[in-house]
């Protein structure tokens, strides 16, 4: 369900139809009875942009079969009477195309024409998303494949409640946890209110707090508004503040402009300040992106551009990438290049990689190559192979060097995984090149996960290379979690093999990177980065909320559940400078600013 809601909050509201709600969804009872006695032949529709209503999906922009052959992702709506019974995402080669949650299709059930259930499936047939609707589709409850209530992917809420307009489109969405109390959505607000045009397309979204008062998102804006072209493509996104005045996000963007080819594929994207000047804000010093596609809609290239349209670099250091598809239109190979077009080794340690897949689309082998074309990568194995079981779960991953010999990656030449009947990971085993138990870099050979009757993770157990309780690094044998009403970790008890409680410190951190600035890239010199993190530390000491500080000053991606959390740490594994800074900290205290190879960090001890 999350993808249905938050897909509409992104800069491009992909996939929506030319049929009206009256014709497709608002069928009177008498017409429904007539359809039962004289069933219409099944029909389908190819759709690019869509929305969700009380009566299921509705398409805003249908496309022709010829256009589908040249598009990167198109939906096929399959109708059962007036309602969409099945929604399938396909690419230009007609193959199933996974979304962000690895779902390739959704099936819908209705009660008297009102949406009652949505189930998403992966290409292998396993359930990836399951939502139950009640109260005339005014409430959506997230459940797993067995009907157990679960939290969203971000672990923030289990239920969404809607207000809808006369056409069935949501105008308000609020979010609730397992205990029924309001919680924030991933965007950072308790309530989202949609603005829609006469066709039902979402033209804007604004954010409100638990009391229904206007607030700002995690990105420091109150509203985002969209503009479409005649084909239904979102060509512009703008941001506004609490006074409904033009605003800039935390990274300086007020406007995002998009360009498309004749088939609706995004070919360009530009970031602009409120004064209209370019600004580089996404993935490095790129004030714009340029994309290219093959004849069947596969995105086979991307370029990072500065505000003047010149080649620039992503954070990884590459200026462009090129890719090629397999027969099904899925990635087969990808290469990286520098601004001059030369092969480039990104920070991950490779310049090119290839993948093989099985019939279900699972990757069974990754092969990595250096900039000189030789097999290998600087920070890992040259070859990785994966095995999948009959339930389409990965059960083994093995690592090899360029010659095909077993390779110990972080202490393990192979990792074996076991699952319970609910597809939850229960055991992971690290083995060496000789297939015997081996310790990973943290001293663990075997890890076990325990779940309660609700399917919530509550305990983790560790074993060393001799299969004895306790990991060799710090003697930790059991970690027992305490969950809050939302089912989220609220605390933990750490135990040694003999049952004795042990204490490991837990930290969180705020980091500011050092990058090379240019006229379009709001990166910082070393001195500017140092000044910024010192300001952040001063604000934290003065009482600024840590999560807010992460968004305002930090450069790392912010975890939704435990922002900045590093977990329980053996201090001996810290960099020397960081170790000296964190060793004397009491719970709640902040460290001095620590300079690390990538930039500057401030630590706080939380337990």
C-alpha cells in the first residue's frame, strides 16, 4: 500500500487513464446486477499514469500497444466488470518489471464494488505487499501474507486512514501504529492532504502535524506542487513554505524540471533554486541528469551535468554510466565512466559488473571488473554466486576471487541462510573456504533470530567458530529486545554465554562529509565542513533534537526508526581518533568533533 500512496508524493506521479470514474468505477447497483446476468468480455488497458480510489485503481493516461513497446515501465490493467482485478507492470520487452518493493503485479478484491483487499506479488509468485481495506476503503491495514498485522517498510505505521472526495480519491491520509495512536509518515508528518485537479490527478500535497496544524516535512517544506503536460507527464515540481511562499528544500532546491521523450520516458531532470539558478543537490554535484534509452525503453545510460550542462560527477565519482539489457529487458551489464569518457572505478571498487538471472528473475551471479578490464574489485570478491530455494528465498551466497577460488569476504567465503514458515530469516551461518564454520569480522560464525507470536523480532543469538554461544570479539551471546507499542525496539538486554548480563556502549552519530565544491555544487571545503559540524554540535548541546540536527546538518541517510544509530559497539573497533573521543563518554554525552577519512563526525553515547 505504501507504494500506492507515496508514489504520488514523488516528483513524477508515474502510471495513471482516460476512462472516467463514472464509466469505470461508479457503477450503480442495477448495472452491477445486469452485468452478473450478461457478463461483458474481459478487457485490459495499457496505462502510464494512475491513481487509487475507493473502487480501486483508475488510469489517468492510457497508451497504445505501440507506445508500450518503447516504454521503460507501463501498467496493464485487467478488468473484471467495472473494477481493475489485476495490475501488472511490464517493460518495453513485455517482461515483468519490479517496483521498489520487488512487486511486479497487484490483485484486487472488492465487496459490492468497494476495494477490500490489495495483494502484491513478486515475479516468483511470493507475496510482497498485502493490504486490507475497511470502512468503505477509508482504512487500510498492512498485513503479511498470513494476515498478521505488520508495520510499513519503514517500520513507522501499520494503518492508514483516509478522507475521500466524491470521486473516491483520497484527500487526507493519516497514519497510525499498532496501538492505534497517530504516528508520523516517512515524509515526517502525521497527515498528508492532497490537492487534485478535475481528473483526480494529485497536483499537490501538504503536510500537517498530529493536531492538524500545518507543519514541514523532513525536507523543510510544507507543500509540494506538480504541473503536467498534455500527455500527463509531470514536468515540474515546486516547493512552498508554511506561508505558501516559494521555499527551498534543505539542499537548496525550489523547483525540479523534467523532460520526456515521445514515449513518456524521463530524459532529463534539472534542479533550480528559487531565483531560477541551477543548484546541484542530488547524489553529488549534479545540477541535472540526462538519460537515454534503447529502442525498447530500457534505460541504458545516464549522465551527471553541472548547471551549465557540462559533465560533472556523482558522489561515487563517476560522471556517467552505460548499461545493457538481457532478453527480458533487465539489467545485464553496467559500466562507469569519468567526465572524459574513460572507464572509471567508483568508490565501491569496480568499473564494470555483469549479472546472470534465473527464470524467476533472481540474480544468481555477479561478476565485477577493474578499470583495466581484469576481473575483480578493490573491496570485495570478483565473483558472487547466489542460490535460491523452492520458496524463492536466497539460501546461500558464495564469494570467489578472479581465478574462481573461494574468497573470504568479511571473514566468510560463504553465507548460508535458513527461514521459518513465514519466510523470516532464522539462521545465518558463515563458512570458510574449507566449508567449516568461520568467524566473520565481528567474531560471529552463526546468528539466530527469534520472533514472537506476532512475528516480531525479539531476540538474537550469536555463536563463535567453535559453535559455542558468544561471538569471539566481545563475548555477546544473546541480545533480547524490548518492543514498544508500535513493535519497534525500545531497549535491549545483552547476555554472555553464562547468562551474565554484559554492557556494551551504544552510540549514534552525525557526520558531515568533505567534498570539492564548484559554482553549482553546495559542497563544502574542509574548513566549511568543520565549521558546520561545530555549529551542529553547539546546537545539540543547547538542546536541538538529534533527528532534526541530522536533517539540517548531516550528510548521511537518516534511518526512520533509530536516526543516526550505530547499535552496540566494541570500542576497540573504532578508528584511533574516534576511540579516544568516545571512550570517556557517559550516557547522553556528545564527543568532540572527530576527523575521519571521509569527513567529520560527532558521536553521542545513548546506552
